[in-house]
């Protein structure tokens, strides 16, 4: 086997069972397609059954890999348990968990002064505690097998304070809940990396910068001026980092937060 073949094998996800939450969202859909490209056995989960079934059919038809689609609500313990049981029945194991879901309530995104405590509490419960709910159950499965890999989707705003100047005149803001949630997820990642290391379980995070999603042109222009690379991320820009952490190419990496931000964090 030549060196190029060995390198391809390092990044291959063949025979790995990968569970993705929030599979049909902007980033989740691209992550799922990337996993299929690298031959993972894919367990796609989301609360949007229609989009989930549609995307899973598209991916299974396009790529020669096994795709299972399941309704899982990450804040519902019964839903998560039933979903995990189904994955184990179908695939026999869960090798990689990618926590990507992004749940929020109808009042999410208000400016700081207008946030009501009940909304703050609900959004933290749905997002941060939802990550815990899934991770706790999956990690116990991995602990019994004494191997596994967990990847949490964080954010640059879980690391850095917001630049509010880029939001002026755009009608949007950087939600305070988001900062607290993503910061919590990143430190939970570090905690788990240490706690689960004796069980041969790696835990890492990927923190994207701003991803283009038809935002206000004013916002996009201001944001891009602050970036060394001069443009917002595309969803597919984040996928390579996820594949790296999911694969054996990163076998000695744990507790790391991979920033994929176009250089936002370096100045």
C-alpha cells in the first residue's frame, strides 16, 4: 500500500456508525453528505420527519452506504432512548456521535434587554441540556464498549465576545443565550475529554465562524470586512474538520476545539 492509500484510509469512515443530531439543518445536511462520501454508516436524526426522510433517501441513492433516518427530539429522554435502541438494533454500535442540533423557542433572538427569564431558561434547557441528554446516554453505551468518539458543534461565540458593531442597522443581534449555551458546550467538551479518556473515548468540538444563510446584506458586508479571508463560511467549509475529527486521522486528538472561522479569531 502506498502512502497516498494509507492517508485515504486514515480519513475513511468505512464501518463506522455515526449518529448526527439535527441532520436536516443548514450545517447538518452537509455534514451528513460528507459522512456518506467517506463511507460511514449514517444514523440521521431530527424532529423534521418530512425533510429527514427526503434527505436520507437522496443520500442513500447517491452514495453506496447505509443510511438510517430516525425522529429524535434531543430534549425528550424517551425519544432519545428509543432512537438509540433502534440504531443499536440496526447497526449494532455507535462509534461516533456528532451533536449538531440547534433547538430554540419562538422568542429566541431578542436583544438582551427584551429577553424574558422563561425564554432564557427554555432555550438553555433545549440546547445545552439537550446536548447533555444525548451525550450522557450515548457515552454510557461507548463506555461499555470502551471506545468511542464524540464531536460537539460549538461556535466562535462560545470562545469570544461578540462584535456588536457588525449588527447595527441589520435588525438582528447575537443572542445572549447562544453565547452562554455554546460556552457551556465547549467546557463540557473539555470535561468529557478528561473523564472519558480512560474508556478510550475521544471528545472534541468544532466551532464555526459565521455561516452565510441569506443574512442582511448590511450584516454580511460588515462581517466580511472583519475577516482575513474576506468572506463568510459556506456550510461545506465546516465539513472537512468534522470528517477529520470523526476519523482515525485524529486518533491522538481529544479535548480540542477546532476553530473554522476564516481567521476571525486571530485579530
